[in-house]
């Protein structure tokens, strides 16, 4: 993720720990069950090392051109490449629901004293 973030390349993550059924799709598309696996639409790049090797081969500008070409192509219609709309699965097999973040504490800092008390 950091590699793509540093280059401003958009991506979607399909987490196999919360979407275990997608592992079969990954194997069918890439021939590998190791993670991460990087695909630019239909083009299988491989793992993180393969991604870095592609940039080394093409150079930074060539790499970004390759990514832009792949992303400019129509979205794949192959169901295996579709982003998952099903809810994630927790480790115990139940549907995972996101845990809401607790509210940020608020403090009384309107007065001039150094004692900012929680509201």
C-alpha cells in the first residue's frame, strides 16, 4: 500500500481474512495464494516485489504510464475482479460489523486556568 500511496496510485483492497471466499478468485486470477497480489484491472502484476521490479524495469514515468493505461481501460466485467459487495466475515465465521469509534473527549478550555477539565 505504501508503494502505491507514495506514487499516488489509487487502489482497492480485498482483505482475504475478512473475505475468505475471495481466495479462490485470487488463485484463479493470479495462480498464487500469497498476499498481496497486485492487479491493474485485468493485468496481473504479482506480489509487492513484482510491483517494485516493474517500476525498476519501466522507470518511474513508464510505471505510472502503464498504471494510467490500465486504469483508463473499462472496468473488468469478470465477476472474479468485481469489488466485493458482501459484508466481511469475522474470524469466528460471523458477519463482521464495523466497531464505531468512541467519541473524542472534550475539555473545558474556555477559562484562563491551567486546569482543563473533561466536559
